[in-house]
């Protein structure tokens, strides 16, 4: 039986399907209004479910926000992929992987998410560390693992190289975009538009002068 106050059209969503629907809705609400102005009432209304159902899945707004960041990580890593998926030749694979990372990071939705976590870093430090580990940490790890395997590098050395490559190829433009010096990419960027959205030639030159000798 439908609970009082629960919209009729949500009766078909249950369990994990409903939880994911709430998270996708909450993500949009947080990005549109910011953390402070976002309310559980708004999320429940936009998700077309009851507050009782919402609180059954998420204890409070902090819990919901952290769960949204987990969802952001999942969506981001699925779009990013791994270096080996971009090209057979290692230097080109690294070039395109770094380019795709930059492309995703200057996408407007990702820029707004990054700004949101920076805003909440002092009040909710767990959210900023979660975001950093989810986006930057996971990307470093994927590139570091690839470099260690393809160039027979010590893992510690490949980790340093991965951080250096990503810092030099991504951070300058990302920082400018966060400060509204550069314009963010409006629509969700597809890999097919990579060469249009980022300067792959500049990244390619940097990668070619930074990578070690021939791959293993």
C-alpha cells in the first residue's frame, strides 16, 4: 500500500533503484543550489518520494552529500577509463588519458562539484578528502599503475611521474577555470571531441619529453 504523502508515480522504484534515483536527484540539487541552500525537503520533492523514504536511505544531509560524492566518483571513473584504453602506443595512451582527465575536469558540472567541495572543506572536511581521493587520487593511481607496467618502473617512481604529468597537463587550465578566467565546457564532453576541447599537441609534447625511454 502506498504510504500517505508518497507520490503515486514512485511506487515502482524500490531498494537500490530508488536509492540511486535519489542520489542522482540530490546531485543536481546540490550543484544548482549549493550545500547550505539544499534541503532534504527539496531533494524528496524533486525525487518524487516522501521525506520518510529519503531519511530511511540517508540519515541526514551530510550523509546524503557524502553518498553523492561516491556517486560522482563512480560516474567520473566510468567516463575516464584507463590509459591503455586510449591507444596502443604508450606515449599516445598517456597523452590522451591526460587530455581526457583535463577535459572532464573543466566540464561545467565537474567544476561546480569541485567548487562545492572547496566551499564545504572547512565545515565538512571529510567531503573534500573524499572528493580528492575519488577524482585526483583515483586518476593518479590509474596512470601510475599504467606507467609502472608499461615502462617497468618502480611503483614509487611511477607515482611521482604520474603526479608530475597530471599536474603539468591539467592543473594550470583547471585552476583558471575554477577562477572563471577560462570558460568551462558546458555540455558533458565526449571522448570524440577531445581534440576540440583540449590542446592535445601541447600535452603530447610535454609527455614526450617527460616519459622515460622505450617502454618495456
